[in-house]
C-alpha cells in the first residue's frame, strides 16, 4: 500500500509541475515531494487499517 502511495504521489507531482510549465528540475522536485507526502499518508493509513483489523 505504501508503494502505491509513493507512485500516486509522484505521478501527481509530475502532473502538477507540468501544468505549471516547470522545467525538468521542477518536475523532479515536485515528484519527489509529492511522493514523500503520498508515501507517508499511505503508511499512516496502513497502520490505521492494521490496528483496527
């Protein structure tokens, strides 16, 4: 689940940077930042699911 969050976050970051007409370093920066955020949210969701189940 965490890897799915990382991938989704990275794709969202790429989409966001492309929409804002960013250069390649902007795209990489947005992808990395959004991937970290997505991975952390997925990790928190995973812990919650495991604790409740």
